[in-house]
C-alpha cells in the first residue's frame, strides 16, 4: 500500500511505481463545466500530487485533456416554467427561514397581533387587543409592553422582507422570460439568490445553508 512518498520511492523501477505515477499524472487537471462560458474547462490541480511531495514542475510533459468533443451537460432548468418553479420554491424556503416553523393558524393571526401590539404601545388597545398581548406575555413571562415592542419590530422586518422578495420575484421572472438559451435560466436564478442573500444581510437576516 502506497501511503507516503517514502512508500512510493521504495517501489522505484517496478510496475507498481509506474502505475502510481500515471495515476498521479492523471490527477493534474480538474475538469469542470463553466456555466458562464458554456464550456468544459481543465484547471491545473496539485492537490493529489502534493500529498506525495510532488509539484507540478515535476511533471514537465503534462498535457491538459482534450475537451473539444466533451458534450455540455443538459441545462439545470430546461424550460422557463421549470426555472420559475425553482425560483418560487427557493423564495418559499427563504421566507420560511425568516419566519421559522410557525403553524398556519398562528400565521393567519399576525395582522391582528400586529394591530394589537401597536395599539398596546399607543395605549389605545381595546379589551380584546389587550387580552391578546397580556395572554401571550403571561405564558412567556415577558413584560406585555416589551412583548408588544418585539411583535412590532418583527412585523416591520417581515414586511420589509416581503416587499423585497416580491420585487425580486417579479424581476427574476422578467429575466427568465428574456432568456433565449435554456442554459441561462440557471444564471438568472443564481443572480436572484445572490441578490436575495445580500438584501437579507442588509436586514440582519442570515439565510440557512447560504453561508
């Protein structure tokens, strides 16, 4: 078993040594598809050979693989509808990361809850609104006025996010509709995701799984 350069050097002059060197030479290029240029690219990569104490200069006769006949992969989204569906799903997942796991019944009460919180802070709350804030505060142990302030702050953030997501959704749909090459659907979606993450960061929100 060859685990180190010492192991390899001990086999010098043997078929095993020659075969291992050929394997290392075959690892000198990392082949990947450049979605922007729409072509396969071979990039020098010394990750494997460095483990055994070699550098690229130890392979002066190295040649990049011929990628001219390599067929591009199919587009990630073959149709505009597929791209739009992926965008809507990502937007839904994005909003879920903002709201967290909330039952639908509770979510439907948010407008009333926000109104109650604003009225509570303004000291104009009616009996039902006061009961809504006091009731939740009694369970959580929070001061009702502090809870009302938290509800208002979250509502303001949620509305800001919804407005930006709606605008980005319409912008992305327009970009998808303008695409003539299906390969560019993915480009439009990647750009939209990057913009969404930037907008979220400006609001102090981190998107799970997106760094």
